[in-house]
């Protein structure tokens, strides 16, 4: 019999809003990882903070992915909209840099007319607990192509600090026409 299946879920803003929530996530990751001889929890957390979150290892500060296929519901009309699948919490408070650069790569298509895509940082969860299509715009892209094509949005903004949401919003000139999939966001 093999090892038991492990469920990995995307941390929510509410789940990491407290020190205890963040510690619980780190402890969960630590328990699931194979540790080198002599490794301990303190070294693990230092590595996560220094190399992953604050970029000490020269890599990305944060990295988010979603393989979901997202289509704006027809009920949204031509309003800007965001899917929970395209919303991620960013621990900007742990990034020491005064500015951050975000780059989003994804595939986009429009069933009809032109569809707009905006990378946003900040904003709130709406009254229903779903993300609202708000926050500061990092950059935008558009397509009128009916077949999926690669898109990229990139921009540099002042570090917002705190725990903020990173979102890719969709908006169509014809109700229900905007589609996107394969989102990958990198923060440097």
C-alpha cells in the first residue's frame, strides 16, 4: 500500500490573515516535505521566507497558477468580472522591496467582439464572499480572436504591503464572450 493521498488546497486570504493561520500552513507544508538530515522547522521557515518570499535566492517572490477554464457568465452582461479561480492572496508584507513587478501569462479568447483582461492588485472580497473586480490595475490586454492565443500582462507597482489579492479580471463587449485559461502569475 502506498503513502496516503495528500490534499493541497490554495490558501485563502482569510486562512493567512493571522500569524497563526500562516504558521498552520507552514507547519502543514513542513510535515509533508522530506527533510534533509539535520533539517529542522526553523531552517525550513527561514528558507521559505528568505528564498521564496523575499527573493533571497534570486527567484520569484511569489508564483500563482490556475489551470481552470474561466468564462464570464452571461448574467454578468458586459461588466468586468473575476473568478475565484483567478484570485490569489499575496503576502506583500513579507516582501522588503519598495516596488514589485507582476507578470501574468494566460490563454484568452473571445466568442464575439473584443474581450478585455486586467491584472489587478488589492480590492476586497464582495458581499457574497466572492472576489470583486476592483483593486489597482497593474496592466491590461485585449483580444478579439475566437481561438485561444497567448497573452501577457506585466507591470511594476509600489509594494502595497499587508495581505492583498492578486486578480485577473475579464470583461467582454458581448455578454458571456470572454474566456481565459492556464493563468500563471509571477511576482518579482
